């Protein structure tokens, strides 16, 4: 966006109250997602269902949520490889009829919640820049398209992750621990924030309070399942250790490892587990250095996870991108990269057999190599974007450091 246009818009926004800016975000969300959902329902969905098939995961969402509504138990009566809360957080969509439209609206609502959370949390540092971060997030393709067209549930997880990170950024560590725990039992990935809470706690007592919140709330969430179906419940984390009873391979989603597997490079689960452990330990070492802020450290760790986890999907890129935009509001090329990342991810879909048809849309002999290269381009874009962001402090961290210096 031209600098003059941005300055002109900022001058106009200067007279707009925070409440009206919130209303503006809601209005933009309603118009944009309303148009996108309408386009999908009127023109795109029938074509995709006829030529590509329905999104794979939506059938699982319906089966699990309807089973819960019918009085069945997750894990005992309903096969489930996810933590329990993600299913319960999808119940409103199923209660509204369980149609594609119901799930699209419900998942899109969490994109709005993430946008509003970004604005409300960061406006204390710079109201205008916080507003722009929140507004840009509404249009990030890897989030919007995967949510509306792909019917992916990551929008829920992203909101909880962003909420827990930003609560920690503004110093609400105990509330961050609460959000983090809810996030863990929505998707285990949220646990990676806890080392940063532990590091930033101001006293040993506060650290044990934070640990007590996580353990105590986790116990309350798990207790019903530990009573009713302890064996089945305790077996669901096998999926996250790249093994499951459904016959999934360690590379069961659309990523570079999936394409290498198509090309004949079948690597065992133990290899991926060792690789993940090594890379994540290095990422935590780099991220937890005292000079690193929570935003910087979490950007490093989330980027490393998305790049190395063999079951990463396109929507996972939203996790680091949500943080990159905080730097991007002062560097338009970072924003451009955050938008462009989706293109190679989208085009690689043409070459995978990991879809509802069971065969690639473009079935070339070396199609797997093309898909792998496209995935590699997206990975390099993300990694280089994180490198560029970490070269200087974002507006949030600069204001926080300046405030500490004054006190």
C-alpha cells in the first residue's frame, strides 16, 4: 500500500474512537467473509464437490460433534485423535444444522475474534498500528481461504494461541496460563508457550502458581474422561507422536514430507521424532534467551515447528504469520510475503495424492518433486520472513522497553 495512502488513512483514523474502530473491524469482517462465503456457496462449492470432493476433515467434525450431542462419549464411543475441547468448541456449528455454511460462519467468527484480540491487546502500545495489524489479519489468505473454502478448524486454535501469547505480552501471566491450558486441550501445540511464562515469571512462587493453574485446570478438563474411558482417552496423544490407530503415516498431511514420501522417501516415525526434538530444543534455546521478548521467542519457536512438523498443513502457517504482522505493519514487504506464502502452498495441492480422490489432480511422473519444490518455496519464504522480522524490534517491544526504562 502506498505510503501516502497509509498516512492519509491514518490521519482519518486519528479522529475515530477505539469503539468505532472495533465496529469498523466487525463491519469489514462481515462484508468480506459474507462475500467470500456467498461466493463459495453460490459458485464454488458445487464445482469443488464434483471435481475435487468435499474437504476431508468436515465429516470428522460432524461425526464427533453430533455424537456428543447424541450423548455419546469422545474416545469411548466416538473415535477421536484430537484433544477434547476442540470438539466441544465446534458444537454451535453442529447445533445450527451442521451444514458447510454453519461451519464456515462459526470458524470465520474466530478469525474476527483473533483480529479483535490483536487490536484490544496491542492498542495500548500504538492504537493505529494495532488497528492495522488487526485489519490486515482479516485478509491473510492462508487463514481466510483455508477456513472458508477448506473448512479447517485452525481458526479456533489460532485465536486461543494468539490470546494466550498477547495476555503474556501485556503482563497477564496467570490469565495467559488459563488460556494456554484451554489451548492445550484444544490442540497440544499451545503447550510451547509455557516455557516463556516460566521464564518471565517474576518470582519462584509465581512460577509454581502458573504451573498449578496449568495442572489444576488440566485435571478438571480431563477428569470426566479419566473416569469414563481412561484407556481410550490416554491413547489419543499417539497421533501427535506420529502414530495412531487409524493407519496414518508420519506424513499424513500436505507438506514437503508428504511429497518426499510420494517420491519414495519413507522415513520412520522415530526419525521425525528425533528431528523434531533436536530442532525444537534449538528453537527454544534461541527463543528463550533473556534478550528475546515473548513475541520474538514465540516467532522463532512457531516458525521452527511449522517447518519441521511432518503433519503440518497450510493453515498452520497462520500461527507465525499472526505474529509476523506485528512487524509487518512497519514493513510492507513482510506483509506481502505473508500473503504470497499461500500461493506455492495452494499450487502444490495439484500434485498431491493426499486428497479425497486419492490421486493427484496433475499426475506427472515427477509431480511429487514439483510439489516438494513448491512447499520448499513456502518454507523459505516463512523462514526468511522470520529472519527479517528479528533484525529489529517491533512497535510493541520498543514501547515495552521504553516503558521499563522510564520506570
